């Protein structure tokens, strides 16, 4: 059964306690749950999907990239859940292992508390307040610096027409060769066997991130069959997503 899983960011409820706010952002992956219970990851994912279909849990889905034995990129779909949903999932899979889950959450919470700085003197409180003001000023400077870029991304997302990958690289301010390599590694484009032409993966087309420009070629000289060339183009939606990923920082 195919179940739609939320892939967006999970909102964090504001709290009067800094500790509570930090702990509320803790998540656990389906891989961690599988390891805790000694279960197969695909069985854990199936349980999560069944529970999500009944609206009993609300996981976030994302792809974790790795390489297979032939050094080819491979995506593994994983789910991330909060503390409440993890108990529901474990209760469904292995009720007897709930204590292990409790221990794991206490470990995660302990890491957060260990990183919190609680002032014990007035001088320390003043220093902490000064550091917070400086951090806020730095954050504001980053926001102001990124504002034109964010506005540009928003304009691109709402614009019409797709562009070639070379032009997309110019918009993203990255070398075209590196953008081609990134798109190939992350399964946006590929080469057909025996061809040097790039082809867009169908899931990227279905998601509205890419389209194909079809150019009619001269018929085959021997068979007379019609021929066509396909050029992958990046849509405004695809360009906006690439810009949000800030792929230039990883190239």
C-alpha cells in the first residue's frame, strides 16, 4: 500500500523552557528503531506507513544516500518520528522492547541537557546575554545578506519556462560541469547505454522539477525511421529547489 508521508518540516511549539524547546526537536529515524528492536528496516517502515495511513503517527520521509557495491548512488527511504510517535510504533512492533526505547530517548535528552549552559552567577548571566545579543546580530546580518537571494528564488519559483542545465548553473553560480555531476549523482539525469545525451529521470519529471525539450532530427538514413533528440531542462520549481539546497556549498 502506498501511503503519503509528510516530507515537510515539522513545526516546533514554542516553550517557556529552553530545555523543553530543544528536546521537542529531537527525532528518531526508522533505522534507529529497527536497530533497537532487532527488526528488519523494511518491516519497520511498513508498520510506520500502515500507522500513518490510519493517521495514528505523523512521520517525516526523506532519502538517505549511500553507494552500492558497484559504487553507484543509491537512495534509501527512511522515516523520522518524534518521541510520541515512536512509542506508538514500538507498541505495534514489539511491546516488550518499550524499555529500550525509553532508554534511548533518555540518552538523546541527556545529550541536549549536557550542551545547555545555565549561568550560576550574575556575571555569567551577563556574559551569556551579551553572547546571545552578538549571535542575534550575526543572524540578522545573515538574513539581510540572504534576502536578495531568497527573493530571487521566490521569483524563479513563480516564473514560467524551463532552462537548460548550463543556464541553471549560471543562476546558481556554480560551474556547469559540477552541476551536471551533482545532478547525475543525485539521480536527476543519466546517460542511456551507448549514448552521450543526458536524459532526465522520470520521477524528477513527474515532480515538476525537470522537463524534456524534444527536437526532431532527420529520419534514419537506412531505415527512414523518425528520430528525436531529448534535452533535459530545469523548471522554475526545480531551480528553486536546487537553490534552497545551496548545492554550491557542497561542490
